[in-house]
């Protein structure tokens, strides 16, 4: 995990946290039988854990997963030469329709659908705003953007509605659109990892991409267990068992942020205001089924950004298992999620909300 702390001007740059979850394994014997492969892709740490397979088979499967991650990285990176970067350049120049491969077309269509369903609270089109804040780089921002510059970006109103995809061609009717799939790509990679591992005959595995985690099978006779990071304290706030096909993801203001004049500015920007969303400290969701990885990555964003509308967003996306910590530090737990959590500190204060939803 990369850690750094430095000070420039009045800014105190803190830790970029690539891992939101601490992974726990039950039993020493199981620990010894787990093959682990680590890497660094998508600007964050990757960990693949495979249980119950020979080292050669496990290593081959893990290598295939990492090769696929590299392919997605080269295709979807918004700030280095890639298919997506070339597309963004075309949008900015107003050069008309661009030919793209079928996979990128599907990805953009999917991201657009999520954006429209969330009323733009999940908005991959605000890449220029992300760059303005300095959150596009692996290093820390160097200055707070001016209000005038932020207002200009908001007035330009880039959105996924401006993006059009037809017959593997795409164009934007707004030159301010710059696609950044940082809130989508990790989830896509999780789903791809599960597919590849199954193709290699792997039955039990856990894939962790910067804190977005998906489970395949289980290690021995117990499920995989993960811990949910406390947004303001060292260690976890709760743990839960992660079953086959389930994915868990968190958006938090403690992952990538800096402080200026005693105020925290996180990378989770509200497209409506241009400023970091400030109603939540963290939002965690647990999902399963088709595209569980993508959902675990994408759907925390509209819940985090639209904090006062959390129940409506849950209804739209058919979510039942949600835990949030609001800006005051109050822990909010849906009735569905409460059944899954084991609190790290017995007697943890929390507020239960929402009816039991059916997924």
C-alpha cells in the first residue's frame, strides 16, 4: 500500500488508501493452502487469493486475470494513452463520430445506463472536473481550484446524456465531456476475474481490487470474511461473511483526499455543484448476481453523493444491503445489511432504516 504525507502551502496531503477492506481467513490450515498473487493496476493494489489448488494451476489462473486487467487498463485509462483517452481527445475537438471496438461500446452503454438511472449522480463524463481538482493523478493535488473555474465546469454540464453510441461509433454533442471510468473499471475487472478463474477450473477465490471485493466459492468449510474499514478510526467497524458470487464495495471520503484550512476535500465530487460531496463519510453495499462487481463499484457513488436520497437510490437499483456513516459519524444500516454484520465493537451504536427489500 502506498503511503505518503507531505505539506505544500496550506495543504496537508494525507493518505491515498487503495484498500478499503481487511481480508480475514478462518483457520491456520486454510491460510497455508491459499495462493496469493499481488499486483498494482488501475492505480491501486490488486490481490488475488485462490484456495485449494496446486501452486502451478493457481499461478497460471492468477496470471491470466492480471493479463486481462492490463488489457482493461490500456483500454480504459482516462489520463494515459488508451482507447478512452483517444476518444476523449476526439470529444474535445468536436471531430464527430469515432469508431470504437464492440467491447468499449458495451462498456460506455452500460456506464451511461447507470448514470441515467441515478439522475447523473454517477457521472463518468466529469473527467475535466476531476482533473481540475487534481484527483486524476496518483499523486496529491497541489492547490484548491478557484470557485470561478468550478462554476465554469458545472455550467458546461457534461453528462452521459451527451454521449451517443451507435453501430460501434460514438460521439458527444458537448465538448466538455471527458469520460473517466474510475468508478466503473474496478467493478468490471472483478466480474472479468471471476469469469477467467472459472474458465481455469478455480472454485474458491477472493479478488480484491482496491477494496472492491468479490468472492468465488469459500475457503474450506467457512465463507470468506471481510472487514469494512472505519472511515475515521484505524481498523474495521464491522465484518461480514462474503458468500459465493457476492461482491462488496465502499465509497469513502477517507480514501483519496486532502485538507485545506482544516477542511477535508475528497475525490468524490458532486456533479451538481462541482465540489466534493460532504454528506457522508462512507457508504458500503453488498450485492450478488449478474454484474455484481460492476454494481459494487458503481452504485456506492449515487448513494454517497445523493446522501439525503439514499432510500430512493436503493429502490431504483434494487439494493437491500447498505451501511453508511454520515458526516456526523452516525452509522446507518439497512434492515437487510444488519443481518450480515458482526460489529467489531459490541454495542456499536447504529440506526436501522428501510424496509426489507427483495433482491
